[in-house]
């Protein structure tokens, strides 16, 4: 079974209407042999805030070195986003394996009129995956209510009800009390239920659950006291939490007082799990909990995408959530002139209540998310006209509405996208969609590119011969895919579309094939088109370098592939540990590398080799700062190779120019250090740093999976205030990859330019070269790897042997532009 067939099977289950009860899910799991047994589960129910709370609890427990799963809904772009293990979404191959194991069972049940629903089968998939991954604990976001939700098939070790508002009336209750009682059925058997509810909802929760842990403000005498300190920057807010014998002060990347309440609930849940598992106090101490909460970024929850103007995305989808959103917007009072609102909602929502709850916008662009349940943009516009909004416009697509708002906004304005997570998901593609250029040398390459986009076998056979010029892979809405295919065919090119079911609320992979001239004409035809296609036209131009020029900042990599020389001032690095530990030896080595042609010197004071011990901030600073101070005046840029923001700051003070973070921004402060100092930062893809030996990591397509995971890291840095020209991406060869996968990354270096960032390749003397029988020295293989990387568009190669690798880069450049090397 191919992935598109498995995905289609799941999507087809949406035709079955939800029904109350957990029996269907329990029977499905029994058919699979109850694979979830052995995993501790946490349920998070509530009207608002349950996704954010689940994410914060998950991140806190991961920080305590537990293996943690997360099940949430809905998804933004890909159904696999709903199920994550240690932060990585379920692989395509696992989804296929699951569908193959349940397909016959589901069809048999359907024949009896008892087919499980889409959500029930997805819940089964999550529990199956968490069991086979042998996770310690998994956090489950409840779908609707609690008593009859499919996730209630588990016996949780900890549970929460975040908040209660009037929602899903007619399904789980007509009053606040009825709804609260339904949700409170998630209470665990032998632990108190955690809740941030108040008033009549809290009374009903207590009546149903019995013992509770109450999270709230001091005036309410809660068990966990919460204090919201307001914004500390444009993306983070300060919070204080205090329990009977513990307290935490930290920042969270989720703005709004209600998010502080959610953080309190998440902290209480994490502590309950830690106690249940008898973790030592050091595993989830106050520092660990603070770090975990700060790392819990969560898309679409007052997510600030940029400044000048401030652009924020928030999935507020009912009046209660819009009231909380209004309070968060109020934190920006005095910091913006006009409020531009892009709003799209579902047709079963209280539009008037939502419009009245939000601050009165100066300008509204009403739109309709690409979903059957979405409300018509004209109806949305009417609600805001009645609420007294200023100028009210309509657009038929979210992407076009966002483009309109951004074009109208001045630098000192605020642009807000709200109304539904579906609207936010479509808006977010402006910042996350990657157009991946493909290197097609022969029919095998063409076949692989098309199959990788889940094109059906007949489609691959028919179109593989046409993928001979420029090939671009991306992911768009179904209606956009249809239009692109029609236009590309009319221009003499080709467009292959994924074989997954063409439901209008799904995004699908497409592969565009044509000459550069055809792509130019396509971009021109898309300008001014509806459904967000005019925005996509600019993406095509950027991806293929059509009439675009990037801003020049004087960085070493702007004029071709730069060579970064490695200077390890450590006793234990894998290749040269101890050779340059003495300051005088390090200085001499740096001078030697600059003389050999190094453009950048990368100073590192902590090894990330497998099994390396972590050193303290003080020890790392003591190693690197004297060296950086001594070589700062050399004719080369200086980079600091560190995972710690405090070390980065000290290095910049000493004269460093670039940050190189092999952990991929695991220290939440690192991105702000780079943004505040306005310096470039290298963001590497790594599963673990230092490397954990024998870590089993599965990739469907290692290049595209790494690109996708790096996209969110890049977005974090961008939201902190950096431009993509300043964010360098490193595929992380050898970090959580097999040798063959590292070679795949090297050979497809050019595809990483889909991220619109400079690309660094670090391959020097790595064990990947043992795959080709290279001797222990690995110098010759490293030089060959440099030539491959440079030829495929790497902006920087990071190496130990500078002279040899400079020669390799020069040879590639001479072959590309021999006129520059003429006598």
C-alpha cells in the first residue's frame, strides 16, 4: 500500500458521523492487541487552551529526559502532525503499516453499520504508535467533551480540564454545568483532577471529579498560584507559578494571561506524572520545569510572525477565546496605530459574539477558509460591520486576505489573523511553505521526485519523461493545485498532483515541471489571481531565482562558497581534541588557517562527539574567550560553536561575529541573543547534541524531513527578529543520521535552499566516510565531499583541513566561471 492510499482510507472515514462512547475505539485497539498498554497517559480536556496546555506538559516532561508522545487536533498542514513522538511527527511508513493492519477490520465493521469514525481511527493510530515507540508517557488532547471522547479509552495517570464555555451544545450539554461535568469525566482514578475553571464550572467539576488541584490567581486561593508578568519581548511573557512546596519563574513563548493559567495546569500535570513515575527530584526540578515551559512554542496561539508591522496569528474560535485574545492585544496598546484584522470562521460559530469580544479593528479583511464548514466571507463581513469596525473588505481566500492586510499596514500597525485554527493554518503557509528545487538528471531521478510527492504509479509512469528541465516541489491547497496544473499545462509544462483524496480542506504535494521560461510565464499569470495564487507567484520567483536579488550584507558567503575552518579548543573533540587546547597553539592554528584561505574561523569549546560530557558555562567561556580575543583582528570572520546563550554572549563581547548552534536553538535565549546583536546564526538539525550513540531515528525522506523540521527552527529565529539571510541552516550530517542518510543530505544540498537561507555543510572527517571504505584519516573523502557540496550550492563548508578544501572550492568555481580564473 502506498502512502496516498493509506491517507485516503483515513480521510474517507470522515463520512461516518461521530457517535458517543469509547467502545468502538476499545474494540479497535483490542484488534491490534492493545499496543498502548505500558504507556502512561495524560488527558487534557477543556473548551479553550487544551492544545497549548498539552504542548507545555509534553515539553516539560521531555526536558526531564522522558520519551513523550503528543496527540492533538486539528492539524495545520499534514494529518501526521497530530501524532508526535519526542517532537517528531509520525512517519509515512508507520501510517501505512497501521492502515494495512486495520483496513480489513474497519471495512468489516462498516459492513455491519458500526464503522469507527475518523477521529476514533486516528486515536487508535496515536496509541498504537506511542506503544510501538515504547514511550514513557503520552499527552492526549481530548476532542469533544470528555466522558464519551475516543481518548477516554485510556486510564489516565493525570488529567486536566483547562476551561469551560458554552460549546458543542446539543452534544455534551446545554449549560456550563452540564458541559463541565462531561469534561470532568477525564479525572484519573487515583489522582486529583487539575483545573483552571472558575465559578459554576468549577463547582460542577468538583461535583463530578471529587478532589481537584485548582490553578488560578492568588485572590482565588488556588492550590497552584499563577501570576502573569506581561510581555518581556514581542514573543514571550513572564510568568510565576507557586505550589505548596515548589515555585517557578520563567518566560513562555505564548502571550496572554490565559496562557499563564495553561502553564500552571501543565506544570501541575507534569509534576503529577513525575511523582507517579517516582522520578528523582532533580529530573523535574524548578530549573527543568522552567526550561521546558519556555521551549513550548505552539503554532497559531498568538504567534507573532514578525515586526514592523507586528503580525500575529491566533486561532481564537469562540467568544470566550476572543475575549482572551482581546486582553492579549491590549498588551500592545500604545505600540501600534491601526489594527488590521484578517478573520475567517466556521459557520456554526457565534460570529456576532466573537466580533463584539475583539477590539474594534480599524480595517477588516473578511475571508473564507478553504473548508466546507467555513462561513461565507460576506457573512463574516456583516458581523464586523454591525460591531462598528472601520473599513471592511472581503477576500475569498485567507492567503489573499493576509496579503491585502500586509500591503495596507504601515510599520507601526498591528495585523491580526483570527477566527479559526483553519484560517490561521492557511495564513501560516506564507511563512512555512517551502518550494524545493529538484535535481533531475535522469528518469530515475524523475521517478523518485514524483513518487516522493505521492503521485500515483500511473502518474509517475506518464510524467517521468517530462521532468527534464526545472522541477519544483511544494505543498498547496487542493484548489490551488488544480489551478496550477491547468496553467502549467497551458504553458507546455507539466504538473503532477499527489494521489491523496482531493478534499478541499487538505493540502497536497505538487511537482511542477517546465523550462525556466515557462516558470516565468506561470509566475506572471498567477499575479493578481485569487485563492492566494499571487502570493505563490512570488514564492516561485524566489525559489528559482527569477528576477530576485537578495540583500547584500557583506557576509563571507555572499560571493561563493565560503570555507569555515574548525578550531576546537577542547581536550576531547573527535578529530583534533587536545591539539589546540593551549591558547598559543589555538592562535597559531587560526593564523595558519587564515593564511590558507579560511573565510571564517569557528571556535568551539565543548565536544559534541558521541558520549561527550557536558561542561559548565563557566568552563566553556574560560576556554573560548581568550582565543577569540586574541584572533578577533585576523582577516576572517569569527564564529562561536556553542549550544549555550550565555557562552554566545561572552563570545560576541570578545569579538565573535557569528553564532553556530549545533543543538538547533535548544536554548530558548539563543535566538534572542542573535537578534539583539544582529548577527548571523547557524541552526543545525540534530536529534541529540552531543550525539547519542545508536539512537533509532526513522526518516521517510531524510532530506525533506530535515527541511520540514528545520523550517520551524528557522521560523523561531525569524520571529525573534532575524532575517532569513542571517539564518544559516546546517542539515546536521551524522547527527541522528545513518551514513547513507548523511550522503543523501550531502548529495541533495541544493534542496535546502528551499528554506531561503544560506546553507552550511559540516562533513569534515566524519564517520559517514567509512561507508566508502575510507581510511582513518578521511582527508581525501572530506575534500571530495567539499567539492560535491560546493557544486550543489553550499554557501559554507565547515572543515578541519583548510588548504585542501579551499582548493576544492576553487576548482568548482573555476569550472563554473572559468573566465574569472583566466590569465
